């Protein structure tokens, strides 16, 4: 009995440590929200009065976008090679390269180095969302990191990247080692932090899942999602206390630096705590360290179960993986569209730009930050409710209700903005939207992605996750282009983009209703029978 209590206590402590990766994930994702206006003033506005700096910035922007596209392109080329035979895959890659390269050159690279309104908004959007490029890269490296340096050491690497990003983003001038201007230095440090986020997003739940006993694994893995929304709420409080009572000039010059630098505190704590937790038994066994694996298993599960679990781990290595198209294209497309719609409904626009949205409604800086805390609290509360209801209520029903409420909320918010009757109504529409997302598409998408892919092709989940980060990048990048466009503002008064997200919410509901099966109560083996093996395409 005492051993069980000790082992359970150890499991919970280890889970809390690993979940700090999720907290930093949420912290890094949301820290940008309080700094958007200051970053625009500090980095973008200054370009309007300096033609030389403007031309240099545009050139470097083109270079960094090209490098990011190259990195993401290599990742997706590797996915194509796993879907098709080499000859066909090379033909597809070559076709995309030629067509995409031509469009990219004539529509972007060949444009003169002149700062237009759209280009200025594009630079701002990419600066705000640049960490997501790192997230795509980090998530794609997660599997290799897990199997080479291990789950725990991979998280230690993520903590180091978080810390570097915190310092470099806060002070891109003195830490500019890239022979580039300050804006480019800031973007690079944000991408470095994004790589840490991408690693943590995969390795933290994997570490917890491999350390937790089977009977409480689901509950413990859900701690990671809870930690993510907790990190978001914490940083909203931090941002509020940093700007509270300060002048706009101080915030634009100094305040935003403290926001990014504050990320260093949880990053250092995460790093230090990881040094005292063990490597997972699965990784130890994989590397031939069975003795160390047994010690960890004995501590966490008791001596009577340790040997049995070790044999199960060793047996799992003998299972062969199937071709990604074993179950046909249907399951692949459904997984990808789940990820795409989760982002296209506009959630990260609200999370990244909430203070600026509230300021656009006429609120002062302090008030807008306070409203953001309310957004974070609603997000956290309804995420917890989803965790406790998804197994009873069903995945499909929650997703359908969520889509309907999000559609009404976004269209309603767009109407309020269009009619210029902002205030309490705009806030209520936004909070209703956040609650609907947090109860449905936020956590339930991850549940569905973990359930719909049979174990034989579990690796294809990496495609869905990479596409999710890419969709997040596209939505976050394009929001300033729509929201700050003079013609659209004159016609729709900031309501246009929210109507687009409302339409996406409608389409997401139709997609769930028509194509996504209910997975509640089905074993993974039953899901495998549902799809059935298909001929490779």
C-alpha cells in the first residue's frame, strides 16, 4: 500500500514537471498578444521614415521568408515520399517546385523593395506569427529527438531554446549575432523559441504517456492540455501587471521587452526540474539499458508489475508499421482537415491579437489587457469542462455544437464591428466564441487525431500536426492584412475577417456532420476495422 502511494506520488510529480513543457508552450504562444501594438510601433512604424532601413528590411524579409519556405518545403517533401513511390513522389515534388517557385518569384521576390501598405501588414503579420515556423520545424524533429537523445533530453533541449528565445526576443539588438537588422534578429529568436514549442508539443505528452501507469494515463496526459491553457492565462496576468499604470511610450520602448524576458523564469525552472526526473523506461529499453528501465518501472508501478510491463515494451518494438496509405486517402484527408479547420475558425487570431482587438474597440491599454485575462480564464475553464465531458458526451456532438456556436459568435462579432457598436456586445460574442472553441475544437481535435489513425499508421499523425501549425501560421499572418487594409476597413470596419472565420466555422460543422465518425467508446482495433485496409494509391 505504501509502495502504491509512493509510486503514485512520483508519477504525479513527474507529470507536473513534464507539463511545464505544455505551460511554456502556452506561455510562448500567448506572450506575443500583449506586445503586438508595441512591436508594430517599435519595428514597423520606424520604417516609414527611413527609406534605406525600409529597403534593407524588405530584402532581409524576402531572404528569411525564402529560407522558411525551403525548410517547410523539405519537411512536406519528406511526407510526399512516404505517401508515394519514389518516381511518382519526385514528379509531384518537381511539379510543386516549378509551379510554386514561379508564383513565389513573380508575386513576391521580383517585387520592388518599396514599402506598400500590404507589405507592411505582411511583415507585421509574419513578425507576430514567426514562432509558428519554428513550431513546424520543431514538431517535425520531435520523433527523431525522442528516439535519439530521448524524451527527457529532448525536453531539456526545448527548455534551452525557450530561454535563448526569451533573452534574444527581449533584447534583439545586443544579442544580434546574425549580421542582420534588429527586426530580422527578433524574428530569428522567435523562430528559435518556436522550435522549442514544437518539440515540447510532441515530447511532453509522449513523456507523460510513457511514464504513467495505464489506469491513470488518460487523466495524466490531459494535464498537458490543461498546462497549455494555464500558461496562456499566466502570461495574460504577467502582461497586465507589466503595462498596468505605464505610459504608451514606456510600453513601446521597454515594456514589451519585459514580456518576452519573463518567459525565462519558467524556462529556467523547467530546465532545472528536468535534471532530476528519469528517462522513460521505453527509451531506456530501446537503448539497451534494461536495468535502468526496471528501476523506473518498479518505482512507478511496483515490483510485481515491472517485469510484465518491460516484456510488453520489448514486444512492442517487434510490431511493424504499415504504409501510410494502407487505409486509403479518406482517413488522411479527414485528419488533415481536422487540423486545418481547427485553425481556420480563427482561434489564434483571438489569442494573439486580443489586446489589439479590444484597443480597436476603443479601450485603453490596461482595460484591453484585463479583458484578455477574462478571455484566458474562459479558455481555461471550458477546456477543463471538455476534459471531463468528452468521454461521456461524445466527440462528434461536442464538435457540431462547437462549430454552430463559433459560427454564430464570429458572424455576430463581425456585425457588431461593422455597425460600430463595440463594447460589451463585442466582448460577449468573443467570450462565447472562446467558450465554444475550448469545449470542442480545442481539446477534442487532439482526441480525434489520437483515435482515428490506426496504430499501424500512427506516424501519419505527424502530417496532420505539421499542417495544423502551417494553418495556424497562415491565419495569424494574414489577419493584419485583412484587419488593417484601408479599403476593407472603410467598407466593413474590421468586421470582414470575422465573417470569414464564421464561414469557416459553418464549413467545419458540415465537415464533422458528413465525414467524421463518432469514436466514443470504440477501441483502437474497432477504429481500424471501421476504415478497413485499402489498396495503396
